[in-house]
């Protein structure tokens, strides 16, 4: 039997220090990540946004909250060249209300042409919050957030790969099959679906990601 040799105090200290250093590095990375987010809603007015159709809907800001109510309308970002990004909102929908977090969409009449992350808790539409609307494979049928409760919904779009998270939980992880690449960039938009809806947003932000390289012909 070999004689027992105690471990060096320096080795023990190093072993204890490594997890702490890892936690510090993760915290620093998170701070750096949060610092790069751009606020799209200033909490005061609709600067940076425009309504379609002009003069309809009832979008207003009260006590730092963006509120959509009244007739159906859509509030679009003035910029229309968002391509790859993480797009995050803190939202609240009323009972039987219906809204949407649109991205890579075109400015125009009717329901925006582009992609939509659904916002709906108890509306008669069975497709609920957390869904990528319009794709059978990405429908969420269960209520993830009760009406009247604040929640975070985040969309990550990189090329044809779209991920949606609700309160940090992944609800969609999907690669869109579209050889024509119809919706590769566009506006962000918020939906006021119908007169029975009251939707609220207290934070709207984006973290832009590198553009998708164009393949050489």
C-alpha cells in the first residue's frame, strides 16, 4: 500500500476557484449580451413606429406602456431591413384578445405579409401564444400564459431557422422550407386584431445578428 499523500493546498484552492470563475464569466457574458440590445419602444411615444392603415387603430402610450385597442390595425417599425436578429417583447393580452409579434414583414394593408409569433391566450382562434403562425408543425394549442399576465416572447431568426421562446421556454424550433426565400428581411409589426382586443407592450427590443451570406452562383 502506497503512503497517502495529501493534495497541495494550491490544487485544492484552484479546484474551488474554477466554478466561481466560470460563473463570473457567464455573468459578464450575459451583461455584454444585454448591453447590445436596442430598445425599439422608448416608453413615451410612438417614435420609430408607423400605423397601417394611417389614422386607424388606437395605439397610445400610458404610464410607459404601449397599448393597442379599437379597430383592427398594425403598428410597424419604420425600419424595414431587419434580417437576422433576436426580437423580444414583454407583452400582455386581455381575455379573448388576439395579437401578434410580426417580423420580416412588408408594410401594407390587411394582415402583414411575413412571419408572425402569435399572442393569444383565450381567443377563439385555437393557435396560442408561442406559435409560429401559418405552419401546422409550429402550432401551440395549449394556453401558456393566462390573460392579463405579463410575459416575455422572444423570436430568433437566422436565415430560414426560426426559434420562439415564451418566458425562456422554447416553443418553436423550426427551419422554414421556402426555395424562393420570400421573407428574408423586413419590418417588425405589432397587431391589433379586433375591437375586442386590448394588447399591451412594456418592452420591445432587438439584438441584430450578422446577415446571412449570399451563396455564390
